[in-house]
């Protein structure tokens, strides 16, 4: 089975995030990331002085999958509210206290989109080269992302099997016709 790929985003750590990291390095508690927030604006987060929120937040979801690989924190979430549809231009990692720890956005770049009937499932890695590994912890909510996807994958697999049966049946008929003609 193939490994899930994560796109590495260069998050900009907000001033509030920097304060939390400094606190953690000097005896304070770990930074505990629990949610991922998304918004519609696209911009350069380094130009936002003392950013405490996304420019245009539209949705927030709990972190559903997490793995620490070398100097990267790999995370995923599921945005599936059927009442919401939006384009994603900004992503924020949010602490359990609701502090926007780090923000990713690029001017003019669309990160993704969510339709009313669909889901937006960002999977990304946050490079943490200069951050001590013990300073950040990620709290998972509920089931792992792989477990959440199982019913969808089962329905997709069933549809593929049914489609294959129809194709095999058609090919079988065509082969019989060819044999009967000869």
C-alpha cells in the first residue's frame, strides 16, 4: 500500500505563535495544536503585523491525522459541512486556546476548494527545522483520517467492481459473437 503524500507548506509563525514557542522553551507548556482553520483570502502572511486571526476565516476543523517525520509535522483535517462552499486561500494552525499559531497563504494562489456536497481535506507538512521537537504537540480528534475515509473508499470500490462486471459481461458477449461467426 502506498504512503499518503503531504505537501510541505512554509508556514509563517505569528507573533502570538512565537510567544508560545518562547514560553515552551523556557519552562512553559508545549504548544498544543488542535485545529486547522481555513479562509478565502490569499496574501503574504509575513506582511501582517501581529496577526491574531485569518483575514477571512470561513471554517475550522479538528486535526484528524498527525505524524512527525524528521523536521516536519504532517497533519490532515476534514472540512465537510454541507452548508458551506468556499475557495481556500489561507490556512492556519490553531492551538487548543484558539491562538492562530502559524499561517500559510501565498498571494494569488488558491490552495483548494470545498463545495456544499464535497469535502476539503488538506494534508500537509509544516517544516519545523528551527523549532525544538518537544516544543510542539498535536492533539488528534476522534478517529484517524484513514478510518474516516473507509466508508467512502468502500463505496468507490463497490462501484468499480460493478462497473468491471458490466465491462466483462459486454466483452464476454462480443467474444461469443466472434466465436459463433467463425
